[in-house]
C-alpha cells in the first residue's frame, strides 16, 4: 500500500509539473509578445525566445506576470524607429506611454533576462501603485530620461542589472533608476555607467525611501545616489563602489526621528569624490567607509550643508578612513545640534588647500559637538589647521593625534588613553558581487 501511495504521489507531481509548464507562453516575435501581454491573464508566464522585438507602443503587463527572456544580449526589446514621443513634458510631467513597459497596479510583476533599448524613448520601464515587483538580469541602455521610473512601488527589488546611458539627456533630472516613494525595498548588484553625452545622468535617484537598502552596486556617475526633499527613513546605503556624490539633503534635516533610528546609515562603501555626501539630514550615521580622493580632486568638502536652517538630529561620522580631503571634511552653512566626529583616520597630502578640516556654524550647539579619538596627518609641505573658524574651537576636542596640524595651540586636547583612529581594521568587499576589495587604505579592483 505504501508503494502504491508513493507512485500516486509521483504521478500527481509529474502531472502538476506538466500542467504548470503548459502555462508558460513562449513567443518568438513582437506581434506574439504584444498579444501575450495584452490578451494574457494575471499570473501568466511569458517566455521570450532569443531575437529582437521592435515595438511601436508600450507593453502593459498585468499583475503576477513573469516576463522572461533568453538572456541579456540574446533577447532584445527596442523601440521602432517610427516611435518618437519626443521630450515634451520632461522633466516636470511624465509620459508613461513613452516607455517600453508601462504598468499600474501590477502586484507581483517580474521582468528578467533581456536587453532593453530606446534611443527615442523616455525610458525602459514605467510603473506605479504596485507591490512585490522584481526586475533582474536586465541590460538597459540609451534612453532620454530614466531607465526605470517608479511611483509608490513597495517591496520593490532591482538587482543584477546593468544600466548605460539610461537617462541624463534632460538637464539635472532623471537617472538609471528614478524611484519615488518606495518602502521595504532593495536594490543591489547593479552596474551603472554613462558616456559624456549623458552628462546630467544620476545613478539611483528618488524621493521618499523608507525601510530599504541600497547595496553592492557599482555606480560610475557624478551624482551616484540622490534622495532629496522627502522624509526618508531607515535606509541603508552600504557596500557600494561610487565615484560620485551621495546627495541626501532635506530642509532642517527632515522629520524628527526616534533615538536608535536613522534617516540614512552609510557604511562600508568606497567613495572617490571629494564632494562625497550632501547634507543636511537628521540622525545620519556614516561609518566604516574608505573615502579615497586624488590630490587633484580638491574642490569638495566630504560632508557639506548649504542650508541655513538649524539641524536638530545627530550626525555620527566614525571609523572612516579619509585620504586627501579637498576643502575639508565638514562644512555647514547653518547650525547643527549634534555633531560627533570620532575614531577616524585622515591623511591629507593635497598641496592646493590650506582650509581647516572642520568648519562648524557659530550658532551650533557646541555642548553636543565632539571631535575625539581621531588621527590627523598632514603633508609637511602643506600643514593645515584642524578648524576653519573661531566658533569651532568651542567644540569638545580630546584624545586626538595630530601631525603637521597648525592650530593645536588654540585648543586643549586631553589624552584619555582610548583607541585613536579605527577601533578595528577596515576590511570589506563592495560593488557588484563584491568585485572590489578594501583592506585598510588599499583598494583591489576586480581581475580583468
């Protein structure tokens, strides 16, 4: 009897497997693809054979559809030469009809394993009002505005994709990913690049990101990540390789955030832009990063704030390695209530800057401003002061180590015996699939 039951179970399993495989619709040309999506049902699996699919209008997938190609470079979806919506409305008004895919309320949608091109289109994928959406193993190239443009998509996952010139022809707008209002989402293992003609291209851009994570991306864009203006909360930016700015400003730092929570937690990244992080933000923590700047990149302050409004939440900057800061490490146009700069190691070999490393606004709360347990080393050919203005000397300054720092006679620096510099060696992998290795001050690139 046991053997009979076993055989019945195997037969039923095979029957179910065969039935489920019959649900997949394999298409081989554009007309079949259009029909499969427009006439298909929610939950259909649509498989695209290798080949090129030219479209004259947007595809509108339904909820829980799975649209899977034969692989990047094998299945290619592109806009027909006759499909020319132009740039009308950009950047202030979106045109969902100017994207290869355009969906609304399509929970559970998945698109993967294909290349998307559209030199006459605004972007590759436009979506809104959905949850549990996943895009992966896509190559997205040559669009006017944004590779992927989204509104109110939660549990959103974009990973293992490559973007090249996916936006950036509309000045100071658009980006490879342009994500507006997402919660509980994750974006990882994506490679984002551009050429000179797409000079205004952002990497990952958005507004209103909450309880999310951006990690292990390689972003070779001047503004690598930008989330301005909204009350972002509890989002990690970690293990990325970035060559541009993380722009995260919000007036007065944004909403009040509970103790123990962050707006953004930026950690274990490699950054090569001296204009590294744009403020203000309440409750931001920046730790265990390698900021590795060339001496010729001397224009930026690592942390900078151009706002005049008071920022009540904390900034914690600790356990970072900083090579060759340009103008300096921290500068703000307005007051801050809580600044904590500790256990960092700074090496300054830039010969063109004589600014102090840290400039704190005179109306800041200096009782909560701490500079301690750091190591500052300046090149003997260009010694520099620690502080940039007289008000900054009101901060608590203790247990730091200084080499060729010129203003040590202007403040006390009592020694406490605590660890100076990093509390543990800095060692991590970052970028797509951890392709770069950081070991203290040394970056090892991927093998070619």
